[in-house]
C-alpha cells in the first residue's frame, strides 16, 4: 500500500531531551516535507526537501533539523526540545518538486514538558 | 514572506446547500494553490488544486476559482453532504528553482453540514 509512515505516533518528553521523529514513504517520491499544526494557526512548513541532500527551511525552522540521506526517509530532529514545540507534526511527500499532490502521514503528537 | 488568509473560520450549511471558502495571498510569486480536507484524527488530503495559469477548475461537486489580479482564490462545494463535514485548508506555494516548492497554509475552515 502506497503510504507515508511516521513514528512514533505519540510522544511525551521533557525539555532538552533530544528526539527524532521518523518519516518514510514507499512511493519513490522526490519531495518530502515536515509541517506542524497548532490550533488557530493551521499548518506551517518546517523544512522541505526536493531530493536527496537537498533541503531548505520552511516558515518555522527554528529548533528543528532534518536530513535527507535516502530518498525514502526524511527524519525530523529536535536537538533540545522546548514546550513551545508541543504540537501535531505531519510529514508529507509528493512526486517531484512539491507542486502536485502531497500525501500526508498520519501525524505525530508531541508533548514537551 | 507569503501570507495566506482564510475565511470564514467556521461554516455551517444545510445539507444540499453550497459552501464557499475564501483565501487571499500576498506574494505574486505564488503559482500553485491546493485545497486540503482534514477529517478528525487524520492527515490532510488533497481535494483539488489550481495553478496560476488557470482561472477555474472543477471536479464533480468541487470547484476552485483563482483571481491572480486580486490575489484571491475560493473553494466552492455544491450539493453538500454530511460527509463533507471536515476542516478545509487552502495553501499557496512558491516554487524555488534550486530547492522546490515552499508552502504557506491558511488557518483552516471548519465546515459542518447539517442533515
């Protein structure tokens, strides 16, 4: 089944403890992206990647890192999480450069205490 | 950077009526405008999109219009059904030559279709 998977789906952590949220797609898509969703703010793009080793900042990149070493994987790294990073995170992928259908993962709900 | 505004934030319609959601954007470089539907507990799902060289696009009960001069685009849902109840997001995208598309989303519209 063609899909975007994220792990973990739920995570409770404490301030300053490094964490990684994984994202993987099995559709051979070139474009991948991370978003956070907060009430009243909609979706905001954190980072995106057009292809392996090509990444760029979205609208809210502060406090996050990404890497794209393989086409199928695009992990989101929080080196020192803070409470304001408590949010619902979505990974998405699309076939080429992003200007076509984006397929979203099921989301990761993160709580930073 | 780009700023996308979406209205209304909530919308209730009777089953069978039409629903219209409006968005404006600020950056004339935006050239791709998708609309997403998000059901409770799920990720957003694309329902229709339009590119800057097209003024209108229709897919069965759903249509999108784009006015580049005024920098606004709208989603039209006709003959609404209870299963149309969800949160709808508009987005505007700028394509950067070397890095791909950057997306800016509206704040969402919660649509309720009353049977």
